[in-house]
């Protein structure tokens, strides 16, 4: 069904929102309102976005509750981004603050905080009908008009708000590595293919941006603006300036994923690979499924010659985003410099299947064919030796079982490895009497005290559909031989039983790097 108006409101203002919907629909104006118009079995967030996109106008039921509602702010931001007409229907005599003030920094409102409500709803219906029919609206009232009088009720989102949501993609110009980085230099005709750089998200910001955002914007919003400024400085080649902005963003909001990600990119551009990897690790601890971070961290590992971690990260990036032709290309470069020419050719071919006009992958594949011919290695499928396939993660430790569980392990959860291993996945189980548990963090502690992590866990459904019964992290780290203890941030809900010998039920996946 096509709708004309999206109703944005705080749940506590639902009676007013319902009255507004009834009044508008009595005038033939088609309204979209949650939860009424959320399709059965549909994902809530996606339906909200579709509802906003499909309507011409947003009516914001504005009150002190909606002013502080993160959900309502997100809806308004989405409407600003989509250039929708916003009609603030103010049911309490107050001005917007914080994020809401940033998005609604306009003086015109439709005030509805005096009785009877029906008169204001009728006026709103007339306003909406005029907008939908294209009839001209009266001009804004003169300055100084008392509160409570009719004001020009619609707002077209302006440039200031669009700054926050306008995004474009730019590509770093530098190349990842050249033939000089090969472990064994092949003949000149078989130069090592060049890997593609990581994508960088950028947003246009005002010229000569100030390092200090407007004071009324909350810390998180200010941090986001600083991140975007840092991205633009990065794209201009000003890596020190980019680091300064990202550092300022993290001072305001230490949990800002994008600030860690883009600071990592700046460190990598300055060839400070350990610092870059630390920031990528922090970003993945906060958002474990961030495909671009895995891809960029893989490139950082590749730059420093750590092929094992690089390969694991390229594999994970492609698992999360199978259409990333850049990851196929760069993994192909890794295989090529290892002499695994058939695997390299397959990856370059995959990149070209996804992006047929990708000239660099074409050049790389031709170089891999030349390298293969110069090496004298036979084609895949012959009787001779074939390139070593990509390592597959297996269980390094697993004490899971099918038996009933209790909460609170009675002994430490420890495991031992005898060779260096790449740890790709750690899971812990939180059945918690069929309630699950809000995901926290997981870390490893090596015998002797060295700590790895913590990593922020994501939650997966367990037996019987219990939400957040399984916590999962993707560390992507290499650990030395030794004994390690798994530390879960919620031991009270961590499951154990006799079959696990009282230790917390866990599984660690990875592969040997020797």
C-alpha cells in the first residue's frame, strides 16, 4: 500500500499519534505508523526505512519524550537524508535539544500543546493536504509571534543536516605492494601483481572545518563529525591531520567504531602497521562482523609480510562480503607471491567475474600466468604437485556436548596448543535456563599473564531458538604454543556441566601457522 505520511513518535505519545492518524485518515490522507504497518515476520528496522522512503511527508509528534528518543532521532535523520518534508507537531511547549536540535534547526512549528487537540489535528490535515496537492502555503509569521500561534509548519532539510548523512566513496591512490615485495623475485616478465587498496568512506564537510564542533551537539554526534573531517583530510593526503581528527573523535566517544577504523587507515598510510592493526582489532571488538575492517587488516598484515593472518582475514572478509572483488584480487596477490599460481589465477578470475572492467585484476591474472609458466609448475589437475590450498579452520578446543547445563563454571576453562596457531573464532555458551544472556566480551590469558582481547561478542541463537545463547568473537590473532585460559565477562550465565568437567562450555577454531 502507498502512504502519504510517516508518523514518527515516542511510544509514550502513542495516544496522541493514534489521534493524529485517525484525523488524517478521516481526510483521506494515507498514514504509515508502527507497529500497525510493520508486515508480519518482517525486520523492524528495514520496515521503518521503507516506510520513511515511501512517504512524501514525515509528521513528527514532538515532545520531551520524542526529543530524547534515539529511535525517533534516527527516523528524523533518515527523513533528512531522504529529503522528505518534515512537519513538527509540537504537543509540549519546548524547544528541541541535542541531536534533534541539529536536525530541526528551523524556527517554524505547528504548535498543538493547547486544547482541544482536534483543532490542531484538523489544521495539520489541511496543511498536509495542501502540500500533497501542491497548493501554496502561507508565508512564515513575522518574528516575535507568541508561542501557541500557527506557524509555518513544514521544514525541508537543509545543508547543515545533509552534512551528516551525505556519503561518497573514494579510493586510496597508493598501491599495496610491488614486485620488490616478493619473497623470491620471479623473472622480470612475471612481476608480482599489485594489490588494490582498501575503500575509504568519505563525507563532504564545510570548507576549512573547525576541529571543535558546535557545543550543543552531543558527544557521539560531535565524534561522528570529526570522523568525517578526518576522512576528508585522509583523502587529501593529510594523514597527520586525519589522525588528529580521529584522536579527537575517540576522546569524545571511545567506542566509535568508525574512528578506530579510519584511524587505523591513517596509521597504515603512515606505515605504522602495528598501530593500524591495533585500531582494526579495536573496531572488530566493537563490531565483529565489519567486513571492510577485516579486508583492511588483511592488507596491513600483507604489507608486513604476515601471510597467515592476512589469508585468514581475506577469507573472513569474503565470507562476510562475497562480492568484494578487491578482496579476491588482493588474496590472489598473496597466493601469487607464494607461488600458488592456480589459486591466484582463480581469485583474479573471481574478481573479474564480479567486475569485468577491472583492468588491474586482468593484468594481475596475466602476470600470474607468466609466473606459472616461468616456474614450470603444471596446471591444476595434473599428476604433479598442486599449490597448497588455503588453510581451513578446525577445532583447536571444544568441550561442547548435548547434556543439560548449569550456570557458573566451577573451574577455569583452559586449553593447550603445541604449535603456533591462528585463532579465527571463539564461542562460549550461555543457555541460562533458556533465557540466554546479553553478549559481553571474551578474552584469552596466556599462562604467565599475557592478555589477548577482550573482544566484543555477538549473540547467536542456541538450542530451541534461545536468543544470545552462543557468544561469538572473531579474533584473527596468532598465538604461541602454551596454555591459555578463556575469560568470559559473564561467568554467572556461562554454561557448564559434568561433561565439560565444570569448565565453561566453549569452542576455539583456527589453524596451525607453521
